[in-house]
């Protein structure tokens, strides 16, 4: 009452009312964003969002994202930021260097492109529009508004233009129990990404050229992104039939994808090779049940065909017309079809689904696939993972000097604690007639156990940051491609945030051209506990932290060599943190995975294969690092290399007896005249052994040997190159494949464990031997 009277005396009611009206007016008139004097605030609205390819994206992979922005104010330059939860539920967003800014025209609408890595099935994302003056707009989207999220290990096929029966092939795989495929169609080139990692979720790109379609209409930046993705490990099926001479003509951008030379279109009347390839009982010249009187199919004939010819017909200018050719392109793979599957007579042919499914290399059929599915489900229940990447992740969670607290220990301590504060406390105090003393003994026991738990955690978890890092550096000599893949597990004894610098070791400094790097979080594929496809638990941090993609071009050095440092147009890599504000909880770990790349000119080398398919010639170590535990792999053979292979040193294959590759990978041996293989240990934490299987998964027998899939990061497997005219030099090195560390201070090397593998892909001249399956 006294306070109310005092307020009335100090501030009369009319004055107080006027003050409130003035404050309300100021609050209404104050703009949300302060613009420079004389310039009105931009009214930017986020209208809609489109994610992935045809509304489909995969959990745990980068996805292109188009956000429609409307601007009711003046012209303004903005940056689009997308924050989404990672595999552990923490918000993460992508930044790019140089920054990708978008000009919003006054009164117009713009579809701005950005990328995000989808983590945790069912989670949404938040979009922010940021200008020079701050945040202009913000909107959150639920998972139902983003489109269809496919599991992290689901096979995704993107068709450019006509799907040409890919949907039928997908339905066939579902009927016979094979690994199901998801097919989506892109009908406009504007629906494709302008950065190569936007294709990360795509297993295979399918393109037809019967009519000038999406592939031929790509803008330069989108075409270069596609080309870079293929060189760095992507895969594309390219169909060129009646327009093959035009598509592969000199000067055409698509000519680089041809497996041969001197393309010409011919009319092919014999198609028994394709009918056998598809295992079809229906002839192509009798589609619909009636034999065509004047039958002919337009096909593209090529000379000097390289790669693996999977199907061929009698005919063509050379007497043998390759119709399905699988061949390497950098670290990726192309499949050439010399016909147009979307045109007659293929469009109504019963064998088309089986032919396309085989060309796409759909794994497993029938009962074998069902048994594989049952095995994977049991592995998830027992081990917590179903993919080889999950096993590698489990192995990298082991840190020397750090003992992870087991659940059984916690359960045992809780049981002892309950016994002490319950029955033991009661009977002990009752015996001495001092039940009232429980007010002292109970908190005393609680304090002792809290101290015991704290001391135990401190003793077991240590006081140092630990890092486990694996690098696989691949070099394709013919295309001048260098790709470094890294998996990093970071352990922190205390809760803190990390800002990390990361860049490749650039093993070939003489290589110029393009370069870049991208480091982000690594999720656990599958439906296991904490997996990307399962339900998430509690989130300890809200974030967001930032991952930055850095790319540019190298500049010529003073002596004509090429420097790997970026030009002034792009900031140097070391000035841009790869990850900023990364939170790690006490005694917790964080899994990171990244790729760095460089594309330029490399010194060419070539080996030869004799009529028996055995290597001959001499191979020189093209890397500036010493390699140990070396071997050269070609087709189903390995050629061991004794001792270390230093830079510039060579190895000759003359007189070297090769060993069976599958036997080596499966550790098969002869015991008492019987072949005995060593079963794959799915719980092993032997990092080099796991990497060996990841690098040549298909050659080892795939899921039939390991019982695990390899669908989350299949580009690491180079088994397909071994049968398409490439040999692979494999070796380990003590030199780091990439360097990761906190900004301003290096790691304590005593607490860093590294495993570094190098692979050099070398062309093999097989002119003495026909390239047949």
C-alpha cells in the first residue's frame, strides 16, 4: 500500500500512461534488423523447400537443398544457412569458402541452393537467411516437409530424363528378394547440384541420349560437378544408341565418357548377345510374340574399346560390336550401353528389367538375399552394426590409456549401493539399537559412493585428449585424381568445444588444378543403438557447430611446378577451420569423416598383361612417401613386393609368381589337402584388417564372406577396377595422410594413433588379351 502511494506521488497517472504509450510505439516501430541510414529493411520470406533428387534423400549423406526465397524489399545479397541434427542429435550447419552468396531481386523469388547432411531419421532442419546486417529470415521445417528420407544404406539410383525401365528393374529386385533399389527421376537440369558432394547419396546415375536430354543440357558448373563426382568415385550408366556419333563427336563434352574412339551408328540385326546377357527367353526381334520381318536396332559402334566388355554382338565395322562395356573413370566407374533402352524394341521387351538390373550390378538374388537380410538383423542385435563402416567405427572407439566404463560395472555398483543403504544399513543399526542414526549413515554412504564413482571415472578416463585417425589416399594416374578419405575419432576427458583445422598432406605437390576438402560428422549406419536409421536418444548439446567446405584452384609455382596452395581468390586452407564449435561431452567421443581431393596432371605409367593375364613391366612408386607392406593387385591376383618401396623406386613383375587375391583376403590356406578359410571376425578391432576388407570388399566375396554390408561408403572399394584394366599398388606409410588439430595448438603426438594407406591406380595394356568377363 505504501509503495503504491509512493508511486502515485512520484509518477502521476497521466504521465505514466503517456510513458507506456511512448514505449509501446517505440517497440512497434523498432525494426528487427538495423539497416544503414536511409535504406529500408528487406522483407525476405522463406516460402518453400525442396530436398534431394525428386524429393528423395538418404540419411547420413549430403543432399542438395533448394529454398525458395521471396523478397518484398530492395535488392540484397544474402547467404543461406541450414542447420540440421547430426547422427547424435546435435545441430550442425555447412559453411562454404568462398561463401556462396545469393542476390535477391526486389519483388522477385529465387530458388537458392545449399547443402546439408541429413542425420537421424525423422529429424527436420532450420533455414536462416543472413545478410550483411544480420538475420533476415528464419524458418524450421519438419521431416514430413522435406520429402522421403531413405535409410543410410539404401541403394539410390537417379535417372536423368527417361527412366527407361529402371523402375521395372527395381520392382524385379523386390520380387526376387534382391537388395531393393530406390529410383527417382530428374527431368530438369536445374534440379541437380553444383557441387560434387551433392551426389554423395547417389549410388548410380542413369542417363539416356535417345533424345537430347538433361545430361546434354547441363550448365558448365553442374557438368563439372558431375564430372568431378565420377572421377572421385561415382558411377554412371550412359546409354548412347541412335545418337552415339553425335554424343561422342570430337568437341562434345560427353566425348570424355566414351570407352573407345571413332563412334559411328550402325543398324544391328543380331541381338543374341543381349538376350543371353538378360537370360531372356523372348527374342528382341519377336517382341509381342510376332517375328519382325525387317528387324534392326540402332547401336553405337566404337573402335579401340577399353575396359571390360560384358556383352557383344557379331557385326559392326570390326566384326564384333561391344554393347555393354564397364570401364574405370578416375576412381569412379562408367557403364556404356550401345543402345537406347527407352526406345523400341527395348521398351516392350520382357528381358529389359533383368538386363538393366544386371548392368546396375544389383547384389544378391532370391534366397541368398533373404539369408543376408536375416544375418544383418542378427548382427544388429548382437554387435550394434550391420555395415563394415560400423565395425571400423567400433574399432576406432578403442583408445590406449582409456578404459570405457562397462554397463556391468555400473549395475554392480548400483546393486552394492542399494544393499548398503537398504538391508545392510537397517540390520547394522538395529543390532546396535541406533536406527535414528540412519540420518547420518545414509548421506555418508551416498557421499562415499559419489566420491568412489568420481575417482573411478577420473582414473579410467585419463586427463588427455586422444585421437584415432585412419587415412586412405587414392591416386588415379591416368586422370590425375588424388582423393584422401579420413575417419577420425576424438576423445575428450572433459566437456569442451573444439575448433579444428584439417587439410590433406597433398602427396603429389607437382599436381595442379582443382583442390578442396570437406570434414563433417560421421554417423553409425543402420538401425542399431544410436544408428542413423533408428530412433535417437537424449541430446546433450543444442549447437549448432559449423563444418566448412573449402575448394579452389592451385597456382603455378616459381619454377614451373604447381603449388597446392590456393590463389588469392580463395583463402588458404589453413586460415579456414574445418569444424568450429564442435561439442564433446565429458569422457565422450566424436566421430568425424572427411574427404580431400586434388585434380591435375600426374606422371603417367602403364603396365602390360600377357595373353595369360599376368602383369609384366615395371611400376615406380609415384608417391613422395615410403611404402611398406606393399602389394600390387590385378584381376584376382596379388603380386607381393618385398621390403619398403621408396619414392621413385620401382618393382618389376618379370618372374614374380602371383598369389590368389581371394585366398589372401579370406586368409584361406591348405590343411591336410583341404582348403580352409578363416571366417571373418565381425567383432574384431584390428583396424588394418578392417581397412583391407573395405578397400577390396567385392574381391573378398562381399557379404558372403563378411556377413556385413558395405553400402554406406562403397566408393572405398576398388574391386571393380581390378577387372576393367587397372592394377592397384597398395601400401602403408608412416606419414600422415591428412593433418587434423585444434586451431593454434597441435595435438600431443603421444596421444594420436594413425593408420595411413596409399593406393595408386595404374592402367594396364591388355591388347594381347581380349577383355572378356
